[in-house]
């Protein structure tokens, strides 16, 4: 069964919030067939610890406005890899160096991508 509409809605809102703070390489993976506990992994990168923290704050605020609070948050004090668990959606905000090292996309490569609006991919090409 694919990710729920609510999970996709939250993922898009989180991606948009991350994109507004210039997050890079934003992708959403439908992990609902692989995991029982969540439907979507949203992955985004920041170029430094301060940006990672700001992205995390923006994502939490955006999802709070949609009525979703984090169940758990890990890693914010280090600012390298922050995991925010909203139940239906788990958001990973990683420092760009850690993103390359841990390569979550490769680990979950069998999961389908969720189509995000064109303006929230965070390709890093924007000036």
C-alpha cells in the first residue's frame, strides 16, 4: 500500500519549508512497503550546522501549522544529521558531507520516489 495522502501532504510541506531555507537535494521516498512505522522519508541537506538547525526549525514549524508535532527528534545539538519523526513522515536533515557518507538514497534505493513540486527540489542551482 503506497504512502497515505496525509503523509505525502506533510512531506511536501516539509520539503517546501526546507527549500525556503535553501536546503539542497531534497527528496521524498515512499518507504511504506518496507517499514511498518512510517510512510515517507524526506531527506534534505544543509551546507553547515547552522543551516541544518534552521532547516529543522522551519520544518517543525511548517508541520506544526498542519497539526503535526514531532514524536521524536535526534541529533539537533550536533547539527550534522537531525532526524525528526512525525509518525507518518520521518525527516532527515543532514550536513552535506554526512549525506554523501551515509548515502540514505542508496540504502533505500528500492523505494519509489514521491514526486515533489518542481520548486522544492533544492538542487542548489538557485542563485
